[in-house]
């Protein structure tokens, strides 16, 4: 079983930055696609960012493109989400996710087998 543990959330003012971390244990994240999803208060979980293992290609939701960057450190078995120029509408619980690499769209939750517990990000105006 793979466990994903997230950290780095908190309260920031609009325009600020945060970096979320997600440490995996149980097995290596090599050969895995990874992603970040978020769930605003009272809303459904939606795609934010993803990174393919096979191609190294990243994908971003239009709402975060140009502001968020997804990355991984294979040696540390850790994935990151760098969030810059945060906006109040970015307020949400953020979840990291991983799944064995496949051709399933990384924009969908079914691409991922393993999920973190979530970390709260709150952006004040």
C-alpha cells in the first residue's frame, strides 16, 4: 500500500506563495503519474495539476496555469506544488494523488490509485 502525506498548507494573503509537499511511502513513485486536486468549500473536487512519468509532460487547469508548478523529487519520493500569486478563489483542501502510469487522462480522478489526506490552503483578500 502507498501512503501519501501532505504538508505545507496554511493561511496566506492574496498575492502570496505556498509550496505544498507530498511524501510517499510504501513504494517508489517511479513509473507513476502524479497530480494535485483541490476541493473548495461546498464544491466538488477538481483537477489542478498533473505530471506524467513517461513523458514528463505537465498539465494545469486554466484557473491555475501560469501560477502553479507541479514537480517531483524522485530520490526523496516527494511531489510538490508551488503556488504563486495566490487568489482567494484558490482557498480549498488540496490533495496529492498518484497512480501507475497509463493512458488514462490525468485530469480525471480515475487515473489515480493513491491519495493524500489533504491539506488546507486559505487565501485572504
